C-alpha cells in the first residue's frame, strides 16, 4: 500500500459543483456553537479522461450516522442506497466521487483521521478510478482536496467551478 502525500499545490484538474451540492453544503455548515459535524458522499462522474469531475449530488446526513461537534461516523447503508439509485438512473455514469463533511472552523484543514480515511477510500476504489475528491465545509470557506496517483492535493480556487443552474 503506497503512502499518501499531503501537498498544497496547484492541481491540473477541474471540478464542477452542482447547485444542489452547494445547497447541501450551505444547509449543514456549522455556524452555531451547538451544530454537529455533518457528512455524506459525493456522487458524479469523470469526464475528459478524468481531468474534469462533475459533482452532481451530495448525500445528506442519515439517521444512523453518528454526529458530534468535532467528529462523525458515516453509516454507509443509506448513502450506498442513494448511490445505487443514481448509478442506475444515469445509465451507470454517476459514481462515488468521494466524501464531504463539515468542520467547526473558518478555514478548514483535514485532521489526521480525515487523511487516514481518505487514503483508505482511495485504496478501496483505486481499481475503478485514480482520482477522488474530498470536501471539508468550514464556517466561512469550503476546501476541496483531490487524491491522484497517491498524492493528496488541495485544489486551488481556479480549479473549482460552481454551477449556478443545476
């Protein structure tokens, strides 16, 4: 198992975030002191040889997810069910892209647990595709990281497009 390196550099990849995903992120942002972390999976597709990733859906926290102020544990059963429906309804085009979760900080950074989980998800899905996206929604900023070829990179603002229509 190769190690994942955490880099902060410009990545040559473009991601587009749908309006519905933006709405989910806004809805669960931890703006109040008593808000718990929220989490879900990102669903979409890879285009242009994987260099363009369109994130169409984000699942919302489910009843069996464990949510605390500074941690969460996702229960994959209900999230997987939604993914299966998206996959079927898109003629097998929409797939698991990565995960999202919130942090109760203005400018979010991944914890060691986050990076460990991302690495695990990447290794599980490596045979399907070599790029995954992970988002942390902070109080003021949302940041996206991409794992590609065993490297974890922070995506820069110019690599992220917010779809205003869909």
